[in-house]
């Protein structure tokens, strides 16, 4: 399971753009389960990575992240070290929601949070 933030250069007047995503994956034999999850939730996309036998459920739409994913994990807290990534993810999403990432200070904070999540986490 991954909570992730990405930052890219927009190459226009607004400068850099930040967004968020959520993903989890299983062996490709579980494709039917993922289709049921997507149908039940009513959102997300399923990505089959056939070359490595992996099926991935992914949500990239910020409004869905903000209105569905964050509240779900707020009501159903993770009982693992992933809670740290979730809490950082929430901070980053707050910056994006408030459009603070369009300022240099907000963008810097967003990048720091992003770099400290998942495999970048020191402790």
C-alpha cells in the first residue's frame, strides 16, 4: 500500500504542480477481487502489469483522495508503520487543498514531506 505525492513542473505561469495518489497491489491472479473492489467503491483504476504478474488499484483524482481515501483511513486507522506515511500524506494533501504549494514556501514543504515518505522515511 502506498500513499504518494508527486510534484512536477507545469512549464507555465503557475510553476510546479503537486498532486496525490493512493495505490495498493497484489498478484495478478487477484484481478477479479480488484474489479469487485473498484465496483463496490465506485472509483479508482485497475492497472495490470502483466510482465511482473501484478495488479494495482490506484486513485489519482485529488477530490476522491480528499473526500474518500483520507476519511476512510481516518475512520479505519492503520495498525502498522504505514500510519506515518498516511499522516504525512494528510499534511501534504492539506497543502495541496489550500493551494499553498503554488508558493515557494508551500512547494518546499510539499517536497520535504514527499521525500520523507515511503522508502525515503528515515525512522
